[in-house]
């Protein structure tokens, strides 16, 4: 069962035939370029969810593929399924039509479908960029709804009036939403008192020392020492070259067809965020478009360039990436290219060999495949490997569980004395190679950052430390402290013996 990030909020689905401006309206409402927008039909294929707020009322907006009947097109059939799923879960539907092209048979077909929906429908006549277009848009009354809303999603004209109508037509606020607003008002009041330099007035019972409702560290409501748990969900990006099964893996984890799955490469064009709870933890999954080689992306259509850029950005904001490989193929240059993005961004990594059910295997097959991956991409030695089948569900839960372990490893901190002991012993057992007769000597090491774990090592001749020796020190740190699945950054900083003795 899917757990979209709705938090009990009402859902507003944006539907209509292709290329009427649904994604532009979606981006206008949510306040950013979330869906791919290009003057080309069918550049949105999957359901995209994003939170929005208007006049204090919060809701979730869903952008869908275009409603259009295209016989003998398996992709378009799945697009229709996605749109219908969005309609089925919606509390309100915004039906977008195009004032520039006027009413079309596809609009009439979409209207026939929408009349069967249980949710109320608002008709948004988009591209009404001037008064003439606005008047021409009146013809859409023939679709069967008494009122239409002339808008320009691109320029913002009329969108406020449409949103006013959306808020009016939504169901009453839930108890959880009313409570959220109450708490938000309390926080604002506290901030106002703080700005005046006055402590927030406390309820009488608490001010007298009753303490009721105050969290106690012993009860898990706070922490006597140390930091409070990070409430931010673990962000896991599903990455890989086109058509290796990324969307199938996401759907298997969610238990429903959340994104379109097909054997045709490129059927996922957006980086799509979906929230769920896994092993008691909040997780944000990101299914990305397949990343092609730079040359192909640069020379390809605009929507492919947008998709590749969005996928790379999705990696950058992830804690961990699940790199999906095709078990039927050897590790390709494209696979290594995608993995390189992950490592360059300092993101944790799980390697998931998909379609394992299609491989003829014996007891050595897995080890042999892993050995080839380690040989062909030696920079991925730190990443755990799991064989999965997104189609059958084989070990897909293991892949996500590993990702959560790695998310924790990225936040691990090492005590400075323990780190210095490991570095000192490593340098004693295998001194750094001398360069021009001078051998680097290590004086001090400390962890400077997490996510990814970053260590600064002060040394003489720091600039001459060879990358292979850096790899040796990295391996010794991993042996001592773990850091499974996460890249480690080592920074060598010049420091003379005299400077260290004076500190």
C-alpha cells in the first residue's frame, strides 16, 4: 500500500489531455519547477506529488500524464492508468483545457471520463493570456460544467481565483490539520515574544512547577546530554541507466504501481519523491530518470536534458543511492558513469543487481558477478552488493534496509584519540612513500564533518601523499570504525613539526 506524503491532507489532482499546461500549473501552485515542462506532448508520464498552501489551507497537488486515447501504445495506456489512479484518490480534480487550441475531441473524451469521478471538478481554461483568449474560452462550458476559470499558468493570470475556488471546494479540514494550525499559531506567538526579548508566558500550572506535559529525558521526551534524534526522513535515491528496473524496484517497495513500468527505455522522466515508513523509520524514496552518457544527453531532446539534470540533483540531495544494475549484462560504462556521480557527491551507495531471477546460476554466480564489479569499478569497493528481483520481490527489502544502515553510517562520528591511534599505527606499519627524498609524516588527525564522513590529517609534505596511500589509510579507518557503504573523504593538510609542538 502506498504511503504518499499527504499527512492526511486533501489531494488535488490536475488532469487533462497532453500539452495543455498541467505541469506549468502544477509548478505555479507548488512554487517551483518540480515537473518537467517543455512544449512537447507527454513530457509528464508519472504521478508527481507536492505539498501546497493557499490562504492558510494546506493540500497536496498531483500532476498526471495526459488523458488521451492512443490505441496500440502500451506507454500511453499506462499513462491513462496513472491518471485514473490519481483521479480515484483525489478529493478535488482540476480539469485543464487549452484556450489557444479550443475544445478538441480529446477534451470531450476526458470530460466523459471525469463525469464518472466521485470528486468535484473545476475546469481551468489555460493559456488565456489576454481578454480575447478569455472570451474564446467560454466555449468550454459545453463540456458540462457551469463555471470555468480562465487562467495563464505561465504568467500567473487568474490562478489566484482558481485557488480560491479550490479551497472553497475542498472537504472540511481534518482534526489533525486543525491541531497543526493551533500548534503553528503557538510557535508564532513564542517567536513574537522572543523577538521582544520576553519569555513566553507559561500556563499557570506549569509555571508553578507542576511540570505536566513537559518532556522528561528519562521518558524519552528529551535528552539529558547529546543531540536529539534527527527527525529528517532518510532520503534514498534509486538510480541507474535507463531500463534497468528502477521504477519496478520503487513499485515493489511501495506495493503498488506508483510510476510507469515498461520495457521501453526512458519511461520515467521526472525524479519522483514518495514517502513511506520502513522498519519504523520515515523514508523519502526518489525514483530518477535513467542517466545517459553525457554526449547523448547533450545532443538529445530538451526533456532528456531536464531529466538528466533532475536525476543528478536528486542524487545530490540523497543520503543514500541504490544503484540498480541489470544482472543479464556486465557492468557497463554507463553504470560506472552513474556510480561516479554518486561517489562524487559523497552519497552512500547500495549496489542492487536486478533481474536476478533471469540469470542461470550456481553457488558461485553471485560471487563471480560481484568480483567483476569490484574489478571493473574499483572505486566502489566500499559499497555492499545485493542480488534482487524487482519483479518477484526477491530481496528488495534487503536493499532498502541496507540503505538505512548506510544512512546511519554517514552520520557516525569517531573520537579524535581513537582516530589518531589508528592513523599512527597505520603509518608505523606502512610508512608513506618518500617523494624526492622526503617522506610525509603524520602528526594529527580529526573528523571535520559527517554526511559524508570527512577527516583532516595534518602532515609534513602533505601535498606529496599519493592517492594510493590515501586509499590505504581509508581502508584502515574503515577496518577500525566501519562506515559501510559510504564514501569517506580524506583531506591532507600541511603542518610542520614545530607548528604542532607549539599548539
